[in-house]
């Protein structure tokens, strides 16, 4: 989306200064080459630095994973990331297992989204929090390979004009909303191009409240969140439809400290889970509703 995914985008000059100032306190050594920094080097994944259960983690022998609080369904369940339920909790434990860390060797920390994607040392080994991979964010943090391909969706109050939309053009005059700094807001601006300014909200809860009380006719969110909101939180709303995937393919990635020695190892684990069908299986288990929404063109 997403509703609660503000971009941590700073001017390039500020990022450079911040990165230079924080280099000395980073918890992990910088990588030696650009391929490793992108998480794309196959040879790095098989190096001694990726030995199962013996990675250069913050705490020897343990893996620390970060996510925001509250942790929302369907990505997590019951605001308990450690229970293994929900798509992202399940993915996190699958990645940990591939890296050689069983569940009893995994710990969780609260990592607010803005802090997780901003420059500076992290208190996690990787973060999982519906963070869309982008060039701007790559200036401040490392990303793993993508673990989920994202589509945006529209939800609208039942009976509203927006609820009957069959095309993008049908939404141009609707009062639309999304969270500030999100890819959902980008979708409104770049794909719908509404006749009026969209409403912008600081949090997921504020956006949902605005939909409930009629401040907006419709919200743009990521597709699994759309199904959860309409099914469990705002039953007076419905999923109108989804957008076609962007040409470049928006994906969620695991977030790591800039220059982390773990990036290539974590990317290798994600790639292995994709290759053996685990990611597809978990997506069907936890996000199965997301395939049924009509595509808006």
C-alpha cells in the first residue's frame, strides 16, 4: 500500500551527511561491493558469511526481527508478530529457518516504520513491515529480494458513487484518501489523477475512521489490507477493484541496515523460498482473498 507506509525520503545531501555521521556506530560492517549491497550477488550467498545459524547478527546465535506496532492483519494476527500467524510473520520465520535460526532463536522488536526506513543504525537484523522497495529508500537502507508483489486497491462505502466504479475514470470525481507518503497516495495522484485534492492521513486508524464517518468516499490501500478492512473493520465498505501492477513491479522487501553483511544472505533465503514454492503457499494461506477483485482500467 499501503495505508501506513510513509516514505522516509530525505534530500540526497542530507542522506549523505547522515550516513557519514553514523558510519562509526553502525552495528555491522559495510559490504565490500555494490552487488552485495543490493542483495543480488549469488556468490556472496554461498560464502562463509552465510553459514546457517552463524551469521553476523546483532546477538550471536540469535536473529532479531523488527516490525511496527500495532501489527495489522492479515500481515500479522492479533498484534502478536511472534505467534507465526499472518503472512509476514510466517514469511519472517521461514526466512529465519533458511538462515539457520529456528523459532526459539528468533526475537522481535518494535520498529516504527519511519525509523526503520530512515538513515542510521538499526536495532534489528531485518525488518518486515510491508515496505515497498524504492530507489529513494535504498539511499538509506538495504533491501532483500522482494517477497511479495503488490497491487493497490480501492475500497468505498457501500451505496456511494465510488462503490459503483467500473473504471479508473469513474473515480476521478470521488473524494479519495490515503496515508501520507504511501504508494497508495502515489496511485491516487499518478493513476487516478482525481479532479480534487485527495485527503491525506497520518495513520491507518485515522484513514479508516474518515471512511467510516463519510469524510471520504473511498480509500486506496494495498489489496490484502483492502479485504481485511472491509471484512473485519469497516463492513459498511466494499472492495471496488484493484489496479494493474505497475510496469516496474512494486514489491515488498525486508529492510536491513545500510551496508549490512546480512543483505545477500537474507536475499538468498527469500530467493530460495520463492524457488521452492514456500512464498506462494504462504500467500495462498494468508492472502487468498486478494485474487478475486476486478481490475480497474
